[in-house]
C-alpha cells in the first residue's frame, strides 16, 4: 500500500494499515513529518507549524485511533482553564462541564440580554442537545445563521453562539452547515476535554508512522508525488526525483482537485471531475508564533475579537460581522480581528526553555492570491491586537514570527489555500461529502477532502478510518478471490 502525505489523514491511514499487517510505503513531500501538525525548533523552543488543539482529546476520533493502533503514547493533555475569550467580549470557560450553566448566565448578564432572548438562547441549546439524527441531516443543508436566527437576533448572543459554533470550520455562520456545526458543538460540550498532544502536535503523527517500519514498510521524506497512473490492477506512483513505486492501493492525503491533477484525465469520469471542481474550500488563517520569556497567559487557549478602533459590546451587530468578513475576503485587515490562539506550553512546559511561554495564534485572513494588505500589515496589526489583550507582552517577547497563509497552504500542498480543502458548507457535509473511494480503482482520498465529519483534525482522522476500513475490505476480497482461484486450479488439476 502507498500513502501520499503525512498529515492527520495520511498518518492515521498508514499507521492503522501497518497495525493490520499491511506493508506500507509513505511518501511525504516535506522533510518534516506531520503536515499541518509538523513542528520546527528554534533556540530551545519546539514550535507547531499550525495552531491546533484536539477538540475531544481521548474521547474523540484521535483517541480512538491510538487505541486501535495499540499505542499508549502520546497522551492527550487537558488544562484547568480550557478557553478564555479576550477583547470585545471577555469571558472564561469553567474548569468542568458542570460550570457551563453559571458561565452562560454570566454571559447573558454581560451582554444584557433581554428575557425574551435569554429564553430563545436557552431553547436553542435545548434543541442543540436533543435534535435527532434525521433532524440534523435536514440541517446539514441549511446554514448556522438560519439556525441561530430562528431563536435570537440579539447581536451579542448571535456573535457569541455563532463564533463558538463556526470557529471550528474557518467559515462565517452564514456559510457553514448548521448540521455540522451543531453536531460538533454538541460533541465538544459533552466531552469537555479540549486537549493538546504531549510533546507537541507532531508526536501524534510520529507515533502512528512509527508503526510502518516494524511492519516492513518505509517512510520517505522529500518525495513529492508528480503522477499516479493505473496499469491493470496496480497503481504506479511517480515522484519528482524520478522514482516510481507501485501498489494495489494508494491513499492520498490531498485535496480532491490536487489528487486528480496527478491522475491521467481519461481515468476519471467527467461527472466526478465536475463534482470535484465545484467543491469550495474553507477560509484560512495567518499563523503568529510568539515566544515569551515568562508566562503571561493562564488559559490553555485564548480566543476573541480584538478591535483596533476600540469597538465594544455596544457596537456588535450582524452588519459589523459581515463587514469584517467582506474585508477579509478582499484581503484587507479586518476590524475586529478574529483570533484563535492555543498556548502549547500551558499544556506541556517542555516545549519552551525554562519558564518560557509559547503562543501559536491563528489570525483569520484572506486566501486570495492578490490581497490588498500585505503580510507585513497583517503582522503589524496582529501584534498590536495581541499586545492589547496580553499586558506586558512586548516587554517579555523573545520572538514573533508570522507564517502567512500562502506559506501555510504551500506546506500543506493545498493550491486552493483553504485550511479545510473540502469546506463544511451546506451541500458538502455528511451524505453530500465526497466518498473516500474515487472512481479510479484502488485510489482513495484520506483527510479533509473526502469522508469524515467534525472539526479539523477529527474530520481528517474519521476520514482516514473510513479509508482503512475500505482498504481492509478490498484486501479481504482479494484474499477470498485468491483462495477461490486456487481452489479452481486444484479442481482443474
């Protein structure tokens, strides 16, 4: 078996296939393993390429993967202050799920919600936790905006609920699927175990890829795949350095359009290719890495909208949210800036020199090729925003690195520049999502491009689990055919 790419989808597929006894060859175009989970080192710091947390930790798909792989490490680490919102709307998530009701009441008081809207929001959360699967499927094809606005149009409540439910998908509420958002928010609140991976996010990928060698396989880095062709019942995979490999099955941790670009056009039916061309990606974010001499932030993750012009709760409106998203789509720095910033060293202090703190912040930004504001402008405004919500930041700053969206996209190999290559829009989730098996026999898509449900890394892991099951079924059929063929030969003899 061949797996192309070592992001979550590729690492899970390769590791579990190896665990099941398959001989797997893994081809990775970068020198570092892990895709968006990859890390690099700088003067005693271990820094994630992207800012990530595992929304359900051990209780979600990634935990299930490690159990299926027989791995007891790496561990998922949680934090006593999972999330704190700073900026326009300050509020802190409780240490345990039992405190959510009190936190919700505090939020209602802060927002000065009228009783009518308090009742509406309460009804909305009751519906979130009680919708049946059949009802959720109907909401798969409608937007989160429609779902929230049937309960409340109070600007503060709309901002809070829609931000919490859509931040996972890097899409605004009027674009993201309500069904997908409701499922994910419900799962997050039920498990209440937002987690980081001990040793850095890449430890997850390394642990799974470590199963490949003992099973007779290999992991090759610096091997960019340039073509995949079908010959008989085998697929041949060519790399940029002129080497060609073959296997009965290939799993690509790529965007569907990027995977099809590797295949001969005649091998793909026109209707499938047309469907792939209609897929819309999600948005993306600039990555701002901050190294501090000492700890300034207590929470495991800080989020929020931060305004350079001093916007406050009284300025919140649906029009403001639309203006901010329109600005980003045009490539302009938005006001407010939307920030999502895990603090890895609050989970695992070993990622920084003694006493240091690492913050890896995502700043929602443009995916277009011709943004009006250059990365330097985004860097300047993002630094000002972070300094405004973290007192003493500039005095304790060791380094500040901005990795702009084009660089993040190139590292992941996504020409569409989306954080999630098959964005979770209505009509692109659940039963409407591409299946993991392509029309090319033996060619599969693993990761965020096909199959799966849920949030980011969990979406990719659940997709990979589907691929592993599909390839396992294919191998079982082949073994059965071989036994049947052998029996026929014995009878003929």
